[in-house]
C-alpha cells in the first residue's frame, strides 16, 4: 500500500491566496506543487483547496465521481455559462446523460464526422500561399469551430451564424476564471467586462436555442449529424429522450469542448514541432508515406501512429483543461488527510504530467514515450489529459481524430517555422490552456 505525503504551497497572499502565481504562470506553479507533497493545500482566494499531485491520488479522485463530485467554483460557473450538459452536470444527472449522448460518439458516427474534418482542413490548407504567416490559435480555432458546427448541424448554418458563435464564445469564455473567482456582488455590477460577458453569453444561448427550435420545427433530424442523433436518442432504461433544453446544453458543451481544446492542442503541437525540427521531419516522412501529398482521411488514421503520439505528447505537456474543481459529497480520506463534506479538490493534470517520478525527462518533448512498450511502463494514472473513469471525456476520440487529420495534412504539404513575436505564456484566467500569441510561417514543401 502506498504511503503519501501532504504539504502546503508557500506564497499565499491575504485575500488572494495563490491567484497571483496562477495568473502569472499557471504551468510553472502547478508543476512546482509535487515538491511540497503528494497532496498539497493551496488557497483559491480565501478558500482552502487540495491538489492531488501523485498519479494514484489523482486517478482515485477522478474515478470516484460519487465522492468527488463535479462542483465547486469551477463547475458552478461552468453550469451558469454552458448549462447542465454531460461535461458539467453533477453525478446524479451524469449516468442518464451519458447513455443518451453516447450514440453521437460511436465509431460509425465519428467516421461520418471525419468527412467534415477532412473537408474543412483541406479548404484551409489550400487557401494558404507558398509562405503563409499565421497567428496559429485564431486560425485553428476558426477551423475547429467550422468543423464542429458542420458536425453538429448538417442543415446549412451560414457563415454569419458561425461568426456570431465564435465572437460570443471568445467573449464569454476568455475570462472564465476571472468570473469564477469574482465575488458574486462584483459579478452583478454593471462593469463593462461584466456587461460584455452577460451579453455574449445571452447571445450564444439564444443562437443555439434558435437552431435547435428550427431543427425541431423543420424536421431536420435524421440527417446523420450530431444534433439529429441527440434528437433521436432514447433512454434504454425508460427515462425518455432529451428535452430541447437538455439538447441546448449538450450543444453548448460540444461547441466549447470541440473548439477550444482542439485548437489549443493543435497550436501547442505546431509550436513544439517548429521547435523540434527532427520530430517535424519524422511527421512529414510518415505523412509522405501514407498520404502522398493529399489531405488526410479517416481511413488513414490507423496508419498515422506517429501523428497520434505527437497529439498525446502535446496533451501531456499542455493539457487544454488545465484546472478543474471537485467537491466532496461526504467525509472522506485522501492521502491520509480527513476531508469533510464540501471540501474543494483541484484537478490539475500538469501536477502529474510534468512530475519527475511519473515520467523520465518530463519537460522533454518525446512522442516516442507513447510507443506501446514504453507507455506500458508508466505508472497507473500518469496520463489524465482526457480524464478517467465514468467522467472520462466522451469526445476524446473525436478530438484526437481531428488533431491527427489536421497535423498530418499540414505535414504533408508544409514545413512549420517559428517567427518573431511569439508570446507563449498562457492566456491568463482563460477556460483552456493556450498561448497568448503564436505566429508561425508555413512554407510549402517542394516535390518529394
């Protein structure tokens, strides 16, 4: 039986706790916590919280979703913003929602969605000049958003609606943690940032509600898109299907998860490949052998194992979901410490993903650590980029497939170079971990 250590993170400020290091450099702060113990106490403002920093502890919290329920400041704000969807709902609602949503992510459905991914990726890369300079995240975010909206809605949703959704998401979610830690009384004040946030959130939900209502009215279900699967899904245990309000919550959840996480992962992956030319050449060689210069397709994914390893390694070093909270539903014990009901537990994959005891050379970009024989030697719970247990990300295969298709297509036709002006510090207090600015030059490759 493992023996765990506990400790307290230094440097908490009165009233702010550890908000300053979380704002200034969250990756460095979270990666430093294992030096203080396997379970480390931090302060989120005035609130005491506990961070599991050992693979076994983190996996235990994630797999015991009844005791460590989705709640606390993070999920309170997430539900207020995204609704009570499968990713944000508490334990009591999750099993039914998961059953009803699961058909939308079956293998055959993913193959249908991949056609949209292929089309949008091919259109984007074909639009680039011979030496295109792009700010990576906005470009890849737009790609992911177009892809997920076309995946959700086979019926035509014009570019103006897609752009409205993009603007609403960017405004509503860019300051997620600022809203999360803001006192309720301040959140209600008519400050310009609060007004913009509320207006964007209201517009987002009104737009989604309008699309769902139009689908129901026009009989657009049955077209094979994700939304029509949600409409037709029935609970095998007699609980009926999803209501329109529940469908709207699922749509907002899928829009958020299918854009920010994919765009962030692709952005960090291109940055890592530009900084490691030998790994980029390996990816290009794999793409050349499999694709022969054409865009990647669904049937190619099984023959692009190095691209998949690049995705895994990127998520290890830069998990898009960088901080979540859980709340204990009953008194429990963790690492020998008694936690009373309503104790906040912080889930931060970086604490394990960059832990020396879990990985050899944890700061090194090494896609081959995900070769089957090497991955088998990792401690259980060492990789939790997509969660674990019953609450494991339902769309992880969707997201990984899209990332593999995009990276392989880019590698087949382009060489990625970093250019001056990058600011790879994470956007402060954003919902997902992404760089502030990453300009890249994408040079067309010559004949192979």
